[in-house]
């Protein structure tokens, strides 16, 4: 799932959801039923005959995720998947996507430059250096809370501890890289 939803404007929401199945030549009745089930489960079924331009940015991102989930992936790559959204929509969509990934029991690898987003959505954060990227550090994220959601995590005192630690590490790395260049 990429930064842009890449929905095809001339196809209905339902036809966009089926696109991955069509490409994989897996457009069976069983898979179509599964795609419809996902649309119903995540509140988009009533929009299945609409076109992408008739949906909000957050709804479009959910359609893009459902299109991906319809192919039943084992691992999902989210590459800056929320960066095209405004701040408020981004928070709401991360909440939605997090819940969907948990309900569908999908492992996701998320690439982001947003430290807060990484901490609130992840079980583990891998901090990379600048190019050529190397693993700088790996943080296991544990908020020790029931009903964890990205918004709940941001309210935890542990959130600021994780954030400050990662920010300081990145800041130190940036200073070291700057000194090397001088």
C-alpha cells in the first residue's frame, strides 16, 4: 500500500477492490465474496457503486487497503501510506488501519518518517541511518495496555519516552553526519 491510493478513477469502488484479484487471475466467486465481506466489515459496502472522486481521502485509503487485503497477503508493506493525508485525517486513518490489521491478523511492515506514527502503530520500530541505510537501533514497543489503539498509545507516558529516545538518537546521528561532512 503506497502513499497514494492509486485507485482508478473510472472504476467503481467495488471494481477497484477487485483489481488485485483480476491481475492475479484469482477473481473467483469465493474471492469476490471475501472482497464484499471486507467492504461490509469496514463500512464501505454502501459506497461500492461510487467512484473514487466521490470519497474522502481517508475512505480512499481504506479502499486501497481492502483492495490489498482481498488478495489475502501474508505480509503487508505500507510505504508512507498516510503521508498524503492531512494531520486529522491521518490520525483517524491510522486508527482504522491499525484495527483492520489487528482484526485480519496481518503482519505489516510500515515505512515512515513520522516517529509518532511508527511508535503508536508498531510492536517494533527499526531506526535506520541515512543513505546508505543501516540499522541504527531496534526498539520493542510495549505499552502494556488492553485495547491498544494508536490514539491510546499517544496518551501513554511511555509514548513520550519512546519518542524522546528515538528523536535524540536521530538528532545525534544528524549532528555526527554533519560533522563528517565539515
